[in-house]
């Protein structure tokens, strides 16, 4: 537990630096384009439009029925998947990439995955905003359920940052690990309920039960429940307990491996 407290204290202490570095990285990524940071907002909308055309029209019959209109339902899934999985993938080499810089400017390299997470929030919020607009058009207005968006954002942050730290640490120690993560992420979108209703009757019952153990699915469905006034998080108590148990385990393992190998990271460069 000592490692967890050390890790959390570093994130809090260096939060201003995390914010500045995430803004710098975002600006640096788009500075060579004529439209600049407009692409930060356009890219997720273009991608969402493409997926809606492909899955909302071409393969609509095989997706399974959803109570909520498909477009806002899918957009919420894409927003959360982009924030969580996108951060995990981009953080794989974050420790290696920030190691020299951290030594030069004297900041803990443990904040590297958090920098990536903060930088991805804007794009996800853009997609969520579009989802909310289409939800309003279809009669889904703000309700008491929206208060639990705070809970789910905390859950998203805790899981994503913890999982990213673990993967970044393992990638630093064993470079091939990043390819394993990328391989599994390619099918992750389809088993996390981003574009398909995995609780539909056409899905076998044992698969539906297994899906509930997927933390990405828990977060995506939780955001949908909040925005579309479907359920409270405590209505899914077994899934909630499993999610936080898994997140705590990942955080324990990630911080243990990170601080155990912190002094030898440079040897892996």
C-alpha cells in the first residue's frame, strides 16, 4: 500500500506540470497542420460518423436491439473506449519516452501515463457532447442519473491510469509486451460493447455473463446508464465490486513493479 500512496501523492503534487505537459504534447501533435488543433475535434467526429455508417446501417440487424437510439448509444461507447484504450496504447512507451526528460527537469516518470490520459480527455468530451445532443433530440434529457457521471469519471480515471502504468512498466522491462497489448486491443472494441449490444438475446447467455467481467464494458455501460437514465451504479453491485477489486489489484501490481524497477529503467533503454 505504501507504493500506492507514493504514486497518488506524486500525481497530486505534479498535477500542474501534468496539465502543462499534456497541453504541450497536444499542441506539438497538431502544430504542423494548417487547421491546427481543429483536427483534435474533427478527428473523433469523422471516426464516429464512419462507424455509424458502417455499423448503424450496413450491419444494423446483427447488432442487437438497444432501448436508446443507436447513434447516441454508440457515440458514448466510442468516447469512453477512445479515452481508456487510447490512453493505454499511447502510454505503452511513455516511461521510455519521458525518462531522459524527467531526469533533466526533475519530475517523477510515474506521471507519464497520467499526462497521456489528460491529453485524451478533450477528444472524448467532444464525442460525448455530440452523443448528448443526439440524446436530447431523441428525448433523453438531463436527470438525477447524471450525478453519477462523477462516479464513473473517477472510475475511468482510476482504472485507466492504473492499467496504463502497469502496461508502461511492463513494456519498459519487456519491449515485446507492447505488441501483445496492441494485438488484444484490436478485438477489445468488439468485446467491450462499443458498437454491439452484448446483452442482446442473440448473444449466448454464458458470453453475456463473461462480458460483465470486462472493466471496459463496465465503464461504457455505466456512462450509458447515466446519460440515458437507465440505472444506478449500485444496481450492479457484483459488477461494481469486481471492477474495483480488479482496479485495486492492477494498481497494487503496477506500482509495485514500477517502484521496484524504477532505478533500473535506464538499463532497458
